[in-house]
C-alpha cells in the first residue's frame, strides 16, 4: 500500500505512505551508477515527482535515470504507478490546486487523461493491462457523502462502482482474462477493517483486522501484500496472502510492520515495506522480504519504509527515500534519481 502523497495518506492513515518529508529541498548527492550493481541488464522505469522552483510538484518518471516530466509547474501533480508494455508507457497519479480536490489522472505516452474533475477527492490505486484494455483501480472520497471504491477500463466513461464489495481499493492485477482487485472494508479503520480480494466482481472476505495493500499474480497463483493488525492497531505484522492463505512475517505483539507491495519471480515471492518496533528509534527500517526472509535496506529516511518492489533475474529493486533523497535500492545499494522528491512505482524490463 504504497502511497504516496500526504493528501492520500489521510485516506489510508493506518499504513499508507506520507510523503510530506519528501518535498523539502536537499543537497544533491552523487548518483550510484545503475549498471554497477545490475547482474541482469534491464531498463528501469520509476514513477514519482520533482519539485519546481515555485514549490509545486510535477509528475514525472525516470527511464534508466533520465527524467521525463509529465506536467508543468502551474499546478501540483504527482505520479505513483508505472506500467510499460512494448512502446507504451502508462503512468498513473493525479493533480490538485488550492481550490480543487485531487483529480485522478493517467498518462499514456505522455498524453494525460483525467478520470475525475476535482470536485471530490479521487485517487488511483493501481494499473493492470490486458491486451489493449487498461484497468485502473481507484477511490472517490466522500462522493455524495460516501467513500466509493471504483475502477475504470481505459476511459472516464467506463467508471464502475465497487462499493458493494469494498470500501477502498489498493491494487489491481490480471491473470489471463480474470481481473483481481485488492482492498478492504471498514467502519473505524483498523478496529473494524476487513481485507477483501475481488475476482471478476466476486469478493472473498479475509479475517478481521487485515489490510491488503497490493495484488500481483505469478503462474496460476494470486498474491497480496498487507498487514494484520492487533486490536486498536497498536501492533501489526506484515503479511503475504497466496490464494487467500496468509503467512505472517512478524507478530502482532512486538512489531509495527506492514508490507506495501508484492512482486513474484518464478517460485520466489518478494515484498517491500517497513519494520518498526514500538518505542524504538523515530524511523522504522525500510525492508524487503524474499520468501519470508527480511533484508534491511540502508539509509532509510522515511517513516513509511520502502514503497514498491520489482525483480529482474537476481536483481531486486525497491523504491523509497534514501538519506533524504528519493530513489531506489538495487540489491541493497542506494541509487538516487536526479531531481526526485518522491519515488513510488517501479517496473524493470530485462533487455
């Protein structure tokens, strides 16, 4: 569960990413050459933001460290997710002004499509592609006084309201012709939160106090990352679900953990997230797990820990804030992105 701007964080206050600390100006640090740590040659795409001179944020992505801006400095915009297929590049995020709520936007090869008009808060929660159909998971905040989980297929006119199944969507993935959406229902956040996996508009409910944050597929299996909360959300454990069966990566008595993203490579399952102990240092650890084994990433400077994860061959890429700058870790080695104030979604395509 990923996330993300402070504006969206209020909607997923229990676990989603607060990016306020990412928007301060930092002295640029020397970049780590990407190829130095790669064992599998690959193109690396990262979605995020840069900071304009007037203080506004600009949606952007990087390909192999080269910055591509998707907007200008006249309004605030941001990019959270990226999906690349052949020559097509899809980036999802949003924009807002002092007088509007967040608009949900996706860019296809740099051309923007607005999915909402800014009269109410609207956020995108994930992208998936099946043939020429782009599936976009998202959420409206207080539409007619009610929060709605929604999805689109390619266009604003295709809006489907999923709130009979979910209060909030956190991701979308394809397996053949089947569409899977992760999310949860709630009344009072973690106290009454219940995770849900939706397959083709049919929901499977998880136990109470569960929050899926993302969904991915591998082979014939469906995986979700997330968290299991103790009562009153004082403690939590990172969780991975495989076909609805949960495996806890910590415990709910001593840790404050969650897994924010999941990736699958062959038989191996990877999760990114945070690991914190109640009452320990101010910042938790940014971590990833490979088949349940936790790896601590150096230099984390965000309360959210790690944001997103991708794998190519034996190389593991994890986005986050590193020593005050946005970028990613490549096999544990920090890679700074030029000008980045936020880095979330990542896709890696072997050459």
